[in-house]
């Protein structure tokens, strides 16, 4: 990364459990401690900061985030909704088949997990999102939305005080974010937001370079995304 001109790295850590990874709750604190220890012991060539990626479908997410928001290395927060049926995952049945296979359970067991997730998302999602955004703002941290698919997603993010649209999944959402004055972070082609999960859709969408209005010659998408994130938190201050 250093040789490519990237001097600041955001280590993205998931906050809150997902259907496939309930262990993420217990992993967060040790991971943050390990990164901070590496920084203190000068084990990294690049500057390492932390991006907390908060799952709004887990009611424990606000408490998990709150425990780390005052750490000096935490500089960026995003709120993520990976509930099937919207945003990055419009195809519920495809998600069901893929998740059941990954978890090595039957489709019936997978569907039960899906129904539980949908119910929990409807019950706690909005409240968790609002609480996390409020906590981040109290700590003076920029907040990113995640996988905006519609103009309504972008409008809601703006109303909540979000400053960055991370990985908009449609051209309409990206254009709305630009019009609203949000910074936009695009993903590399191997990101789940683009192709590897095979769930995201980009109807009538040009390649990311044209979508963001960037010149034909540019750094790699990964470098662009990291530089955009660094600029949001004020790289010159770190």
C-alpha cells in the first residue's frame, strides 16, 4: 500500500452480529486492542485507523459501538442494513440459498433464520441506526450510509446527518448523493457490493469511473476508496 501511495489505512471492523457470524460481537474488542497495540509498537508502515461498520439489525450494536467510539484510532462510522430484500440484497431467494449453503443448513432452517432476521430488522433497525448515528455525532465522527439503492435511501441518510454514501448500488442513488452534496465511496469490482456476492444490481449503470465523473486514468478503485475515506476524516490531522 505504501508503494502505491496509500499512507492511511482504515481497518474496517464489523460491529454487531450477522446471521452467519454471531461471533462478531465477541471479536470486536480483541481486534480493536490488537490494532491499537500494533500502532503503539510501530508495527505498521502506514497509519492505521479504525472504521466501525455497524449492523443495525443487532440490538447490541449501539452498546458495542459506544464502548470504542472514544478511542483515538476510531475515526469513521458506517451504518449498514444487510436485511435481504433491499439495498445490496434485493433477491431474497438467492440470499436464502446462498446463506443456507454457507451455513450448511437446510432451506427450511435457513428460511427460519431469514424470518427471524426480517422480524428483528423491522423491530429494532430504525432505532439502532438512529442511536449509532447519534453516538457517532456526539464523538464528532463522520457517518457513512451503506449500499444506498434508492433516492429515498439517500434522502433519509441526509436527514439523519450522514455525510458519505458508501457503495451506492444504483446510478440513481449515486446521482442523488452527488446532488445532495454527499461524498461518494465506490467499491472495487471484487467487493460484495459489485459482483462477488452476485446479489447487487446496477441497472443502467455505467462503470464506476464514469459514475463518479472521474478521469479515464486514475488510481485503482481500492486506492480511490481509501483516499476518499481518509479525506473525509481529515487525513492531515492524523
